[in-house]
C-alpha cells in the first residue's frame, strides 16, 4: 500500500515549548522511490535532533520529517511540498511558535525554499545543495547559518559562500562557517557540526542574537563569521 503523506516524528515531549526545530534530511537529484525509516540520509540527522533537544532544556520541540520520495525531481521540488506540509501540521499542533529549519544537503536546499512559511524564523544549511538560480527573497526577515566543508565533493562550498554573500548584500543576516578539509557526510569532527547547529538553533528560538559569534568550543578549527 502506497504511503500518501510524509512522516513527521515529534520527540521528545516538551512541557513548555517556546520554539520548534524541524529537521530535514538529504536525498537525491531525481528519484521517486519512497523514503524508508532506515534511509541513511534520514538517520544521519538523528544526532542533530538529539543535540538540539538537549540544549533546548525542555523548551524546543524537535520534529524530524521523512519525505515521501527521495528526490528533488526538478520543477516538482518534491521535498519542499513535504516541508510545507510539516510546517502547517506543526502550526496546527503548537500554534504560532517560531521554527528553525535544520537541513543537510538537499534538506538544506529544501529549508531555503520553505523559509517563506510564516512560522519560520531561521534556517540552518549543513553542506547545502545550492544552485545559482535558487531564490533568496523568501529569506528576508530570517537568520541564516551555513556550514560547509571545503573538501565536499557532493555539494559546492563555493556555491554556498556565493549564496551567503548574495544574501548579505540584500540585508539577510548570515553566518558562514567553512570547515577546512571536511567532507559531505559530516563524520569528521561530527560533534562540531552538531554543536554549531544546536547552538544557533537555541539562540534563534530561545533568545539572543542568532547572528552573534557562536561558542569558541563549537567553532575551533573553522573559519566563521558573517559573509561579506
């Protein structure tokens, strides 16, 4: 029996939520194969969800979205529709709480495209897949963090830096962290990737300027700062 809608997992329970982190996994350029629970790209995001829940101190709802299909699929932009579905569902459940979108690879691109949803306050793109024609207007009024390894061969850290520069020139607050020698899978110094995403998400949802420098412990060994 075919699955008719994406899967949204919300955990752990939060007694007094003040914000929501929606976790968006990676995928493929083209594929209509369904995303199974054991999908590697989806499982890759579990440590990010756990770290954000930990730093959220019981105040951040963490939701993990599993798309209907694996691919972006050209003009269909399949995961973007799924992200909007999830954002609407979260709004129904929790009201107008602010949301940080945390996405890896295709999930980062999905976060960029879905950022215009009224619930979205900020975006975290981890090794995001970015193309030169991707829109930016929907990111106005949002804070953005991009983290990219300079040895990534799946997505372009230069394209990310160029997009960050474009956003900055149009007044969007951007923090760009380039991780020297690190690859697409985010396995080398994995804790640093988790900490960067969690610190930014906490700051964005629970207070404090999300464009301020991140903790030294999280950025050691990286190039960090607002894109210019």
